[in-house]
């Protein structure tokens, strides 16, 4: 019989979120409230839905039918992304439209193979770490991100590293990097000849103009960074599936060969191009009316985050995030993450995400997602205020 990929043995038995839902299925609480997985709950904006309906109707005609499209995505959508979200700082042919940022993170691993060294934030989005394990990478550095360093990793002691995965705004901590911090990161990449894989999936939630929404707002970033992003949280495309990755033509390996050309080769081999229905919806989302709808969605989720934050503050908990990202991150003294998860699940009916699932420095923390209906958030805040487990004794930070 065929041999099994030995790298599968390096993974934990269950990916974080299926394990969360397995435990939820065993709960006896009569009324559960979902504040765990970061899945959007508000309907897709009408202008976006209309565009997809119109495209679907066109596909039912000889005149409007279209089969395979460009593997990199429709030209008009790539140009709209560049003009609307990047203000022309990149070129349209440097954008690759895909079926989602998570898929692209795995595709990017094909560029670098098993011999590279990587660094990831700790805590971190599990896909960075797990995809590295599956690829067979063994030289993996965890960069502690804690309240003491404002969740921005100290890279001074980082050994020579090929790739740095960096998520901003951060999932799970909700932290957002300043322009100065990102400039230091880009300078480090130039100095150490390191490549940054920059996950900007939550950049649309950044509220203050002084905070960069793209790594390419930093001078020199196009020579050292690949940016991955998504329509999932911006437009509610978690089920529709559409994202993009920017691979600048200026990027070079140490051999001076083009990273951009290699990624194009990977995409054309592994992907047949994005859904034309999803692409039509995304194009509508980036119209003037669509951007207003996106703004309403992000405002809704950030207002949810503030309501949760105020409720948690009622118990003198120090809560992080929620201002530029729809995630809240809090700690309670003396509790393991999964124990705290179970206590909240069984006693208050709140479905959360245990911080330890995001890495060793997530132990003792819990992530709350503000991706919920307002009714759910209001019920959750009432439970937090009135039914909070008495055994939880938070450590004031």
C-alpha cells in the first residue's frame, strides 16, 4: 500500500475549530450563543447579491455564458482592487484573485518547500503553523506576542529566518500594528533578506487613518513582502469564497529569480480561476454603493465588539482588541484555556475559542468573536454581567 505523508503525524489530532464544535455538540446548556468561530452573520449587501444574481441569469443565456476565466482573476476586478484598496501602489497584474486567503497561504508554501526557516507570531492563526508542518518545514520560530510587548513580536533575538508570517490586524489578539512598527518590520526584512507573508484579511476594520491598511504603504515593502487578503469578512463572503494575493514583480529569491513568475506558475497549475459569480459580487462590493455597504458592515461588527468589551470590563477584566478588529482577547488568572472554555460553555452558554489553540502564548486566554447578530451580542452581554462564573478570578494587568 501507499505510504502515508509522515508530516501528518506532526499535526494535532483535530484542527482547532472542529474541536471547538465537537465540544459544543456535547454541551447540555439549553441556549448556546456563538461567539467563537469568526464567521460573519450579517446578510451580504443587496448590491452584491444583485450583481451575483444578474451574473447567474447571464450564464443561462448563449450570449452571457462564460466558462473558464483567467487563472489570476478578471482583469476588471484586479484593476478595481488596485484603484480602490491600494490607491495604485501596486499593479493589477501583481494581483491574483483566489478562492480565499486560507487557500492562498497553503499555495504560497509551494514556493518555498521544506528547507526554509519560518517565524510566526505566538499566538497565531493556526494555518500558518500547520501548513508549515504539512510542508515538512522543521525550523519554525515562535515569536511571543504578549500584553508586555503590546502583542508586537520582539524580533531582536530572531535567528536568521527566511519567512515571517505576520497578521495585521491580528487574529486572535485583535492588536493592530502602527506605521512605525511595520516600517521596522520591513527594514528588518531588507537587512536580513527575509520575506514577509502579510495577512491583511482584517485590514478593512482599521479605523484610524494613521494606521496602515496595507504593508505596501511602507516604503520598500514591495521588495520584501507578499500580501494576502480576503472578501470574507468585508462583504460576508465566508461561504461565497473569494480572496486575493499580491505578489510584486520586484520580489526576488536569493538566486534573483522572480517570485512573481513562480507564483503565477503555481496558480496556473493548482487553480482554474475564481468563481465568476463571486467575482461579479466582489466587483459590485467595490463600487461606491458597495463600499458604503461594507462600511455599514464593519461598523456593525465593531459596535458589537465594544458592547462585549464594556460587559467584560464590568468584571475588571483587562480586554484587548475590538477597536480595529472584531476580536476580543482576555485572560483570567489560574485557568487553562480549555478549562475556561468549558466553564463558560457549561455555565453561561457562551461559545468562545480557547487561546491555547493559537499557540503556547495563547494559554490562559480566550478569544471572543464579534461576528454575531446584535440580538446575540445583547444576550451575551447580559449573561456576562449576570451569569459570569464566580470561580473566574481575573488577573488585573
